[in-house]
């Protein structure tokens, strides 16, 4: 499904589109960021490697992020399993 320019201007669509960095997903105590997924960084990365969690996207040479929609779907599936 292609995303049109009008869809990108819709506030509901803007919430789903985007990327999250690892510290936004697993939290960062130094920055005061609460985790979306209550697991440690190493556990999350091991889950990515095993296929349990979504694969990241390379945004640059040293920048890795995850699609926000993939993380939201993961959180929905975790909430549904509990």
C-alpha cells in the first residue's frame, strides 16, 4: 500500500509513521526515558537476532532504528498475549 502526501499530513498517520532508536524502545535511565518494552538492551538485541523482535533499518552509517509501526505491533502482540 503506497502512502500518499495527503496521508502523511494526516495526524493519525503521522503517529504510526517514523522510526524509534533503541534507547527509545528499551529506555535510558540517564536521559530519564521510560522503556516501551521492559527488557534490557542486550536482551532486546538478542531477540532481534533470533527473530523474536523486528529487524532494524539502517538510516545511516552509524544510525540504526526500528520502524515505529513494527514496534507498536510488537507491543500490541505482547499486550494481547498477557
